[in-house]
C-alpha cells in the first residue's frame, strides 16, 4: 500500500535525577568504549608503521587489528572486566554504540584517504573529550513507547522516562501496526535530554487538494515566506524576540575573554557561561524556525501539484555576516530538504530554479530583467511596463511561472507565459516524483490580472 520510509521521531525528555544519572552514565560508557577502541587501533597502526620504518618484512609485522564493529565488540568483551570493571552498571548497548561509531569513523577515514569518499578529506578520528556531545544508541533490548499514557518512553536499564510532549503521533502508528521502531538514540543537547527513535513507517499521504496548480515560494527576510498566490507567511512569533536576544548575547561574548589557540589561552568562565546561553538560544531560534518551515512545507504539498523554490548558494550565503540573511539562507536549505521528501511522499512535483535564474530581478509581467536590484529595495518597479509589486511576491511569481512554462501547468491567459522574454534562462531542475499538472489555472495567475 503506502511507501515504507525510515523516519526519525524525536522527543524531549524530562528524566528524574536518578534517570538523568543513568543517562549520563550510559553516554559516558559509550565515550569510554569509543576511546578505548581508538587507542588500541592507533597503537596498532603506530606499531606497524614503526616496524616498517625499521625495515621489517610485511610478514613479520605485528598483525593489523580489524576495526569492524563486530571485531571491536569481540575484543571489548574480552577486555572489559580488566579495563572497565564497572561495565555492568550500564546496558551493553552503551559500549556497542561507542564501538559502532568508532567503526564508522574509521571506515570513513579510510574511504576518504583512498579517495572513495566525496567531500573534504577526513582526518584520523580523534578522542572524545569531556565536552563531546553526550549520546548513546540502543538497537537491541526493550525500548520504545509506553502504551498506557503516551507520555513515557522505555529504555534499557534507564527505565521509563517521561517525555516532555505527547508521543501520540508515533503511538498511533505503532498501534495501527504501520510503524516499527528500529533504534533509540538518547542525546544531551543545549541543556536538554532527547530520545530519537529511528522508525520504519508505512506512509499514506493524502494527494494535494489542487493538483493542477503550481506555487512559487520565495523565502523572505522580513517574513518567513511569500507565495506566488500573494500569501505572506509571517515568521513564528518567538523568532524575532530570540534573534534580538541572540544579538545581545553575541555582543556580550565579544566583550569577554574567549579562547585563543595561538596564544594557548583558555576561555574565561564568564565567556563559557555566555556561550552556553548562546547555544541554548540558537536551539530555540532553530526550533521556532523549524516549526514554521514544517508547517509551511506540509501545507504546500497538501495543496499544490507543483512547488517551485530557489536554489540559493547556501554556503556562500553563510559567509555573509548579516544575521537575518544568514537565518534566511539556512531556512532555505532546510525548506528544500523538507519539501523534497514530503513532495515525494505526496506525489507532488518539486522544482528547484537554476541558481542563476534571476527570480528577483525579472519583471513578472513583461519579463524584462533588471541589471541591478539592491537587497534594500523592497519593491520591484519595472521601467519597461510600469509594474510595481512587492519584491518577494514578484520573485515568487517568477518561480511559479517556471513550471507553468516547462510543464504546461496552465494554458490560461497568463501574462507571464504569453510574453516570453528574450534570453531568459528558464532552466529548472526536476526532482519530484511523478504527479499531474493539468490545464487548470492556478490562483497565482488570477492574482496578477
Ligand atoms: Zn515589466
């Protein structure tokens, strides 16, 4: 019936002090096993390279240690009573989780060294220090939701931990038999414990309400987004307040003594305090934004047959120091990621406009492209045809026009498609699953007329 996908469900936890101690202990066990395995592998590699330097034959070298998760686990089980006599305090999953992470890290390092892995070169895995992220994964044993009240999760050895919010969405799936929980990962981030379930789910997504229509989405700076339908989606309420507070704290951190690698200076305690507050606030900003983007992306794929967004140069944008712009850029990548998978589930087209497509600079009425449009100009005024329009709305409209042009989503008397501009690179990337786009005019065309 539905498509089976792997999805994560994350819940904030409200552990009791004893449970928190148990969670910390498990994460500590995970870190210990990781560092133990890493030290062994490194000693082995160092030994072998020293022997090679002495000119020993490859047959006489100390045999290499395998770093598969299986061998690491086997070696750990032989050594644990000696190196960690307290191992029985935690579920064995804690150590397996650390060793599995190590196996992955070493595998990635090797692949990167041999050129089998894309992206920047990876260094040899490093030891996890005291300030490393606390996390631990459970893949076997009894974990999952507690059926009775939808407010608790069950974890091996830690027990039944209360969740901060209701788990009903996942619970319903489990009750219907459309979900299978594969693993549970606990982690401590920004002052809070989380449990994230990796779940195999059979999805049954509704088809969009207006399959014949296309919508262009322009992620704004002042508002969350502007749609080609003329709809303006406001930023989540708490975002503005949090951003202002974030700016204040960043100024505060700049006044305090931070770390200096060259001078080997350690940061002051006061600087750390501010950094802790900043990271907590970062999490809040990200959550508020994430929440708004999820609501938007779900609504888009439930309504329209095709969604068009911009392909922004996100990494280039991150170099921009302006905070609001930065946040908008991050949001764009996240929105794209969300629409990508949600569109595939709902059978909606998703189009990403070419990076060089001038959606902001093009007039959505006559198609003339402006040479320059400052970021501060909030209104688009066309010198050729006299159109005056909100900047973001104009951009959203141009995006929607892209898919109507290429896929014939509309044959209605739309100004944009009638007046084909010269030399306009109307290139799109097609990413979505197959869907329908037939000749019903979308609301965005009616807006302009
Ligand atoms: Zn014009």
